[in-house]
C-alpha cells in the first residue's frame, strides 16, 4: 500500500526489529539526539589533541555547535515521528467538518499504527451509519425517497445498456389517516412497520422496497419479465396487505391503491417514473381504492383492457359481478335436452359483459381460477336443485374444472362436498377437464378423477382434437365423455378433413365405450352430419344460446325432460 510521504521515517523505523513500540521509537530518536553532541566533542578532542591539549574555549565552541545541530535534528525527527498522530487528527477533522473520508494506513502494528487503523475503521463505520441514516427511513428501516431515486437512476442506466425493462410500483395505503386517528401516532407507526415487514417478505431478491412518503411505499421491480408478470406481482403485494396486520395489540385491516409505471414505456427519465406510478396509484384510490392501475401513457386499448380485468377480477365475486348462464345440451337421437353446461359471465361495471374466453386466462394468470371455479360449481349445483323444485327434474349439469382446481390436495373431496352441500346427486354432475389437467400431473389427475367417478360424477374430456390430444388418454384415464372441439364442427359438412376427423373420433370413442358431445353447432347442416356420424349429444347456438337460469327454465317449460341422465358409458 502507498505510504504517505510524512510517514517515511516512521515506516523506516517500523521495519527495524527493535524497538517495536511507538514509545520505543521516540526514546530511540531522543537517545541518538543526546549521544550525538557528546560523541562529536570526543571525536574532536581525539583528533585535535594528539599529544597537545585543546584550548577550553575551542572545546566549548565545538560542544555548543554539536549540541545545537543535534537538538535541531532530533526535534525535526521527532516532528516527523509524530506524523501518525497528526494524520489521524487531520482525518478526523476532515470528516467532522467536510464529511470527507481520508485513507489512513492500517498495516502498522504499534500504538500509533493501531490508532490510525482504528480511526480509519471508525470513520468508515461512522460514514456508513451516516449514509444509512441519510438514505433510510427511521421508522421502518426501508430505503427513503432519496435512496430510492438513486437506485432508480442506476436501474435506468443498466436497462439502457441491456435493453431489459423494469417497473416502479407505488402503494398508497387507503384511509390510513383514519387508522392513525383510531390507534394514535404510536399505533400508526406500528402499522407502518408491519406493512413494511409484510411487503419486505413479498418482494424478490434484487427488488428495492422504500417508504417514500408518510403512508406511501414504492417498489423498484427488476427482472419480472412481461407486463402481465409485473401486474401479477403488483397484485400479490396488494393481496399481501389485505391479510390482517397485528399492531397496537389488535388486528388491523389495511388496503392499498397500487400504481404501476413501466420503463421505458411510460418514460425513459427515471426521476419521472415514481411520479407516474404515484399518479396511477391516485387514480386507483379515486376509483374506490384497493385496486391496481397502470400509468398507461403508452398502453394500447387492448392491453389497458386486460390490465383493468386483472385489477378488478379479485373482488368481482364479492361485489356480485359474476353470473352463471346455462346452455342446453341436446340428445341428437330425439332432440331432448339432457343437461346444461354452466358457463360464467362477468358483468363488469365499466366494460360491460365480459366473456369467459377473455377473463378466464386472466383468472388463471392471477391465481384466482380456483376461487372462481368453486363459486361456479356451487351456483350450478344449487341451480339444478332449484330447477327440481320448480318442476324441471332430471336435468344434469356440466361444469368446467381448471387444472389448478384439480392439482390441489383434496380436489375430489372439495367437489363432492360442494355437491353434497347443494343437495344434488353426484350422478347429475359432469365435470369437464382439458388436456392441461393431464399434462401437469397425470398420476394425480387419475387419482382425483377416479375418486369422482367412484362417487357417481361423470368426467368429460373437453376440446378433444386440439393441443396434444393423446389417444392414450382415452384408454388410460377414467373418462366418460369426449367433447369434439368446435373448430372441427365449424367446418362441417363441407370440409372433408374435418368430417373424417369427427367420424374417426366418434368411432374411436364408441369403441372405448365413451359418449361423444359436439360443441359449437350453429347450423342444421352441422347437426344433421353429426347425427349421421352417430354423435350422441350436441350443443351450440343452433340449439340455444347461454341464458340466465330463469330464462333457461322458461325456455324449457314446455319441453318434457328426459329420464334421469348420466353420461356414464354412453347412457345418453
């Protein structure tokens, strides 16, 4: 390490085997300074008195000169030897007055060296603590607005080099002033600390979490991938806060309005991104709070619509915005309505009626499909029981079950418990699954489907002919019904390829003892061709559009329902 020039003498003495201590070095210099005058006088006398006496006056002059030179040299050397103390003093003054950190050597082992090393480390630690206090919030220990701004600028510079975007998420606590009033300032501080801890447990490594205002937090979200992934992360943060917090000796419920700004979509100036995210959070708060909004300056209409769906779906069930509609399933042999498929619609307060094709993928991405699916199953079962009471007995109902519902432990028990709670016989329920259920965990799916079939529930493989459509599934799995996808039905009867596929699927399913349902039938020609090929049941707009329960019942009021229906092994 480079040695300061004023430490050269001290460094040279430190290389001597003796003395080792700093006091020893001072005594050595003092001793040498004392001995030099005496040695000089003796040497002079020895050289000048060879047989002759030296005049006293001359001897006094030599001694005085030697003493003056020795004392001057000794004082100079001692001054240089005090350099460690002087440098330590200068380093302390420089930091205390100018906040400048000076480098002090740490390699010397004596008392002066230890003083310099300890001072160096103490200043470094003090500077670190000072910077921490300047960059972090005292109440929560999180980064403050200033430090968040620094990290934001660093992330922007990195993103410009790599081309990888990032997001800024602002979380504004809803009605926190009321919480603060109810609990008092100390209780409010406890709530803020609990919020910080809850958010800290939800962010990923590499993200930056900060408290940027009194009741406002922000997250710098890096490496989260697509806009959808950023939204899912923002929703997880919001959901994390919705769980009760324990503060001031009680459980406290807190919600947040969340705003998201994307780099560089919403601007490539880092200082403006936090402001944009805060503006989006205010927009979410103005719409009632407990929701998520993107800044959206550059978002196209389609993406903005999806983001609105993702933000509003979590509360749709509680707000009563979801509706179950029913589409008839008709036996082609005699035109009897055997059952109905329960389909869900979302009556969005802003966007109007939203089809499941649009919001079900959103629910799956947000991890809400289980909640929505369980609600639809319960409503469908309850409705069939209500139809029984209204004089429309023996109708079955088909309900779609998502891969996530099937993947959970106790999936079969949950379905059967819902059916039992509604008072419906399991034999009147058919669950529809897609190949995705089987691809995720075929063994688990087989166990769940086997348990459901053992209880009397029928199982249909939906959208057959798309995706991977392994024929081995039909042979191995406990399935009762195969549903031909609408893309093949749509081309009937004119497209020879589609006609051949439909005929082959029907023949194969029947050979395995399975029933066949065709979906998406819209014309008489399609119905006739399916009946000619031996298809058992069909559904589509040709037979009836999905209707609310009351309208569905009214449409069937003059139609005698068929005998008790089950799709088990072609009993259709």
